[in-house]
């Protein structure tokens, strides 16, 4: 662990030994650590990189305030994975038909269901719908033309994905990465704007306008906590729905498929009230996974690298957290400038996935070395399963 103090005196604890940390990200970390409501220190994961307002791969413990932009607009984004009874020797040589079937059943990018399917409907009608209507009543701007039910069980774009992987024992896993879709984006964007307005109203100057915060025990703070909690539950329901659909799709190819363990489902962009060092603290994990002692989590590599199912060690100095992936080493625009389609084909050799220029920004070379990232956080987690993808669907 590396400890630093920023110009404003804020303390930073970093699990980044052997992993590059860009200068702009370090500057951003110092800005965050200097906020007056940070509790004890900011914890930095080895996948850290520049983000909007707050660095991705950062844990912000706060008392008395929350920074909506630190949670971000993909509220509740996270991972889900589950092991099956299918062995590697049963996989066909050509996985393209399975990929096409997964792409057919799960809308990607900005896609929605044309008609609300059963797996979405059963998760929407009830508390999710009722809670959302209450949030809309307080903030009519969040009223949307299409029901969020139409995006339960949809992937999204960017770095979201569905994968089939093989573990160290040759067993097939389903793994996916997605969040709260358009409605989470709308909620995040809305409250980020309200926080900025509050800073202007109170004449509070910040080193970065995206560090605008909402103060606890105010109406806006309470509304945000209600809305962000709902979006986190919606994101989990979205991942659960996708797992259900992928299982159903795989049973068309493997009729005897069963799940051999309970699914792991974890957020990595979220905020929750937790107890740390004897105090009640709001913990914002922006690109970080909760890793209390015994917690199972998922740390994916890139499209061509290994991924890991991990168990938390409960390291209190990290606020019981670990990384959420490998972390980018360059922007999407830089990746598109630097790498060719030929580079991408070579990096994803042996993986059934898209092999076109539309996914070059997600090519493995745009990410940090996952093995270095894992080594840097050895005191935070232990590896339970090592996975290698054989099929990847990108949004």
C-alpha cells in the first residue's frame, strides 16, 4: 500500500504498486481527498484511471454529504456470473450460433424490448414500479416516454458485455456486465445538475465542478438516496434477467444444462451506508467492488484477458474494497487512433466475438495488465476461480 497526502492535506491510500497511475488521475485524487467531508482517507484501487469528477477505481468514504458525479450516471453498474455443469469438451468448434442467439435475445447498445417480456415483467411489477412512480412524483423530469421495464434484461453499450468463460477446471461460466441503463443515466444526470445548482446557490467553490455535493439531511439529499437506491436495485434486476435469458438460450444447445452454484452479483458504481472504524459512513465505490471478509466478487480482464472470481479479505484500510476490473490505460479515442483492426484480431484470437472496427476502443491493449492489477491487491482479495472467455458479446 502506498500512502500520499494531497496539497489540501487529504490522505490517499493506494493499492497500485507495479501498476501505472496517470498524472491527471493523481491530481484528481488529490482534489477528492481535499473535500472537507471525506472520512479518514480515500482508498485507491489498482485499476484507477481518470474519470468525470472522481477517478474510476476509487472508494470515497464520506460523512454528511454525497457527490453524485462520483457515483456517476451508470448507477448500479456491476457484474454477474454463475457456473454451469457444462464442460469444455462439450463446446462446439463453432460458437457463432450461440453468440448470434444471445445477441438475438438480449438487446444491446440503446436497444429496448419492443414488448415487455415475461422475465422483465415479473421483475418490474411490484416494488420496482411503485418505488419509481414515487420518485417521478417528486421529480417529474424523470418521467420517461418508455417504461424502464422495457430495458430490464438489456445490455447497453460501451464496456458492457456478456461472456461465456471456462474456469481452471474446464467448467463453463456465464458472466455479464451491465447497469441501470437509460433510467439510471437520467437519474444520475439530473442529480448531478441539482448538486451543481446547490453549489452555486451557496457560493461554494470547488476544484472541479463535478465534485458538487448534496448535504445530508436536506430534501435533495434524501431524494437522491431514494433514487440512487432504486437505480441500484433496478441494475441488479437487469443483470438477473439477462442471466435468466442466457441460461434459457444455452439450454437450446445443452438441454441438460444446470447451474451448479449461486450466482455472484455485485455492483461497482454505487453508494451505500456502511460501518467502518466504528463510524457510520456513506461509501461511494466508483469502479470498485465491496470485498468484506468472505464476500464473493468479480474482477474481469478485457476481451482477451483472464477474469477472476474473488473472495474478499475484509481489509479495513481499503474500506473492504477491491478493483472492478483491469482499468483503462488510454481513452477510447486514443485506442481507436493507436490500434488497427489487425491488432484487435490478434488480441482476441481464440475468442468468438465481434471482429470489427466498432469495438477497437474495447480492444485488450486499451486496458492495464490484469495480472499486475491482481498482484497489487493481493492483500484485499484471494482468487477463487480463474476464468478465460471463449465467447464475448459487446454492446
